[in-house]
C-alpha cells in the first residue's frame, strides 16, 4: 500500500501551495485523506459562491468580480 500524498491531492484539486512557507507545507503534507476532502470541499463551495456573488454584483457597463485564493 502506497503512502497518501496530501500535497499532490491538494494541488490536483486546484489548491496552490507554492507560495507558502516550508513549515506550513509540511503541515499540509501531513493531512489525512479525510482532512484533504474537507479542505477541497470548502474550496469548491467558496468557488461556487464566488461565481454566484460575481453575477449578483454585475451591473450593465461595469465588470465586477470577486477572487478568493
């Protein structure tokens, strides 16, 4: 049985960890599959809410958007 690679799973889910310090990367690397599923689920929900919010604040002639990293 191979060891779970939390960093790869997070990156595959679109979570960018390249800019965070090594100490924090080590914490992310130690996450379990369940913890990664929770984080990616929250990210997906935030991404979906951002799309809806962007549509709600859009006004004719103006382009408004919200980006959550």
